C-alpha cells in the first residue's frame, strides 16, 4: 500500500481571523481544494487601496488508514497568484497562533523560469513576484518542474540544493545549485519553488510519565501508545486512578473523555472520525496502582502545520479569480 494524493487533506485550524488568536490546533474541518474562499476571504476595495498583510494557517493532514508514514515530506508553492498580491508560506507548530508570528520567519515561495535552459546547467534565472520576499536562500531545496500540475504523470520535475543566496537584478533571481539539471526546461511552462522540508510525518506520542505511590507501572517500550493517523490529535492526556484498577481519562482541551481499567485496552473514540484518538494496550500495565496515581503523555496528529502569508500592496487591482496553489510531495514505504 502507499499514501494516495486523496489522503493528503488540507484542514482548518481552530480559528480563522485577523486576530492574535488566529490559528491554533488542527480541526476536522476540510478546506476543500478549488473552492472559493477556502483559505482567504475576499479583499474589499478599502483593503486593496490601503494595502494589507494577513496570515492564515492550514494543516496538511496525512489521513491514511494504514497509519503509513509520509517519508521526506516537502511543501512548496506551485504557482504564485495571478493578482497583484503575493503569497508565501512558512512552517508552523501544532498549536501556534498569529500572536507568535514575529515577521522574521523565513518565507518560501516560487517564480517562473525567466529563460530557457539546457540540461547540465548549474544556474538559472527566475522571475519572482518581489525580490524583497527573498525566498531563495543558501542551502534551500528547490523544485523545478514543467508539469501541467503537481500530480501530472507527464513532464519533468527535479530537486536541487542552492549553493548560495539568490542574487537579484530587479525581481529576477539568479540561482546557483547542485547537482546540475538532468533535463532541459522552457521558460514558458516551468516553475521554480523553494521547498519546506518537513521530514518524515507520522502521528506520535511522547512525554510518557507514570506517577505512583506504589509499584504501578506501564511498559510503553514493549506496548507503545498507537496514535491513529486519521483521528489522532494534539493533546496532553492524563489517566487518574480512582482505584487499584480503574481510572478516568482527561484531555487538556477536550476535558473528561471517559474512564477505563487496567484489564481493558483503552481506545477513546474521536467522534469526528468514529475512530480512536489512540490505543493503549492493557498488557502494558503491571504492579499495583492506588487512587490518585497518574499516567500522563502527549499525542500529536499526522499533520503538517503551515502558515500562509498574503501581502496586498496598496493600490492593488481587483481580480475575481485570484488563487495560489500549494503542493506537497513525499514517499511511503
């Protein structure tokens, strides 16, 4: 089995606004591809006149039912907007909000190949939206593609690594890289993108602590917590024992989730997906617990948090069909 493109789902955070609380944790609400205003609201005339800088957070949810890891994940802008505005991306965390954005975050963006190139070259010129965005830096991975779209089976695509910061003449960036290009590319249909390398993506647990007055224990090495790749979420969990065998389960944002006992495998249900948040095997318990003992741990979803930054320059023209395409690449075992 492998991870399908249909299993890479863009989802909304807890809040979408222009406030400091904009962003937050993953939700089950999908931002459907190709639907108007799925990320951004319309830009009113007053905003186009004055100009603005706004942020929106998304999660790329790897919703694979076999809990496969997305290997060497890469996120990039495929095409920049046809309007006067510009959109770049940068990494987020599972919980951050707009209030934590400093403005100094390294941006990632794309441009169009500025002139035809032959195979075996180690430098190209790229027309960017604005040299001030500065999204081609030394050491960055860069994607070069003449495919009609991200999922197209025809056309060429390759990745190279920049060996220096881009140099600019106006908005045209010169990129030097290694290795040399394997293919020739035409300026008319080639995009060049700086790439966010997000590594291997899988749901996970951590910070596992057993606090007991006696010899109660749980062997999470032999019986690790299994976080579901579809229904797992960012959460701090606490099992608080009410007797030597029974406990209550609480999540830091969910509150009381239910109860369980050491004789039964724990699988609290995520109603959004009708699947468990996680599975905790009953075979892992040992020793004797007392009322008040706790087991705490955290879980994280199989999702990549990404911030979009949109700059509307003062005096921007109106455009009814403005859009930006963000893509993701990766492999699965």
